[in-house]
């Protein structure tokens, strides 16, 4: 189908961008969403930036009321942003009228809900055919055959002519997935699709999603299940209407939703100019640093009194943990690289200590990496000493 091929294609403009300048299949830019309530205005999303590439499986997680469902409703057009932009492929979703939105959504998005939302008076196969009828996709004869193939794909063909009330919750969700695929959309958006299912059934539904990713689909899924979220390509964590920096999430991948929410509230952000010193060797360790933009260089003293660069770290890496874990002083000097400024997210000594106390997995990983770094620096010291001695003998 021409429309589908046009939408799925990668950017073909000379600069590699989509029509509205977006590089990614899905981009939310500085999205704010404010609702009017009886108690006054309530802002659910606070300047959110999110990007999703074609073929990604992204889990959106956060505590109840964090704004995660509102975030995905921006992508589907169910909610409109108060300000900001929502770009999906070559479409500026935030500019569409309600009538155009319905047609665009029906052809390009498959939406899966927590409670299935199958029409109770239609058979399962009729529920799957419904989006094709609504969007006038495929011929009348093709719709039945396609719906049956989709039900076969989710192991529900033998129940095709049953009503939704005659199947289990897990089976109904499989049918809902088949319905979401009816018009062969490039993107699936699922809001808590396993929330009402037992763990075994939820895992089998998740396996269906993984199979769809292997077929080239892009999936954005809201979930409260930490274990399922870890099986996605990556997680977007929403805290109090804001998205936690992806590099913080990458640096601390073993935290659950509650722990990451707590960390996000403790973080302080700082920016350093190119070449600026962030920490100095010998100072008392007081903060933990995660690089969220730019790069830093790690310096150790050379026996001749000069400094030498022993490492270079980029976004998603961290430093400063050695002095905190050993309750001592900084073991190296860290500076922003000369070619650009650096942004870091920092935790105080107290917050870092609580983080390790609350997350055994994070504590074990930090301890292992700290040991490796100490051993690496010790080996370098021994090599430099040996080189100096050899030079002295000659």
C-alpha cells in the first residue's frame, strides 16, 4: 500500500531528516500538557523531550500519576499538547484536526489497551476486521482473509467466531493485538497491555511484541512491570511529569521504578565549560557524577610532575564513586574536554549512600567497577615506575 510505504520509509530528504526536521521516527519536543480541573490548572507533562527510532521497543515506566499514559496519548493524538510539538514520521500530529487525526491514527498506529476494548456484540474476527472497515483498507474479500491470518499469528484462529465474553483475558488481549495490526501500521502503542494479566500470560503477550519487533515494527509500551520493561530495547522513565535523562537510566540500569523515581528527585544538574576542572585529585569526595552531555578526561599525576590522561568518558558513564565508596579523597582529577562543555547529573554523598543501600544490584556493580578501576590505575602506576627506573639506569 502506497500510504504505508510512504510512512515507513526512512527520511529521504537531503539532510537525512523527516519533513519537519525530525531525525527520529517519533519526536516529542518540549511538550507541556496542562489540564483544567475543578481545583485549577494541573500540569501533567512539563517540557518533555522524547525520541524513538524505527524498529525500537521502548518501555515507558513511572509511578501512578507520573504522566506516562499522557505521554503516549501525545503520540496517538488522544490528547493534544498545551504547547510543544509531536512529530511522527512526516506528520506534525499536534496540528491535525479531529477528523484528520482519526484517519491518520487508523492507518498508521495500532493501539492496544489494558482492558482490550473489544466490542462485545461482534465476534473476534469481526473485531479484527473493524479497523479495515473504518479506514476502507483492503477489499471486502481480503479483510476476512487478513483478519483470519492475524488471528492465526496470535494463536486465536480457532476461536475466530466466538464472542469476546467466551475467551479468557489473555486470549482477548491477543485478539486486541491482532486488531491493532489490522491495517499493518508501522507503530504500535500499548498502554499497560499486560496490567490485567497474570505473569505467565503477560510474558507470552510480551513474546508476541518481541516477534513484531523482529518484523520491523516500532513499539512504545506503557508498563508498571519492571521485569518486562527490562526486556524492551530501552526504558523511558517519567517522574513528576518529566522524563529522566536517558543517560542517567543507562548509568543506573538496575534500579526499579521506585528507586529511579527517588534518584531523579535527588539529582542536581551542573554544566562545566570546555576544559573546566570538575573534581581534583586529593580533595574530599562529596558527590557522584553521571555524564549526560559531552565528555570528560581523567588525569593522574606522572612521576615527573606532569599530568597524563588515562581515560576519556562520554554520556552515560559515571565517575566519583571510588572516593565515596572508600570514604576517602578523590583518586584522580577530572576535567571537561577542551572541545566542548559537559553536563552532569550529580548525587550528594548521602544520596549516593542511600542508593547503594537500597539497590543491592547497583552496589555490586559499583563495587566491581571500582575494584577494576583501582587495579587498572595500580597497574599503570607500576608500569610508569618501571619505565622511570629503566630510564634512570640508562
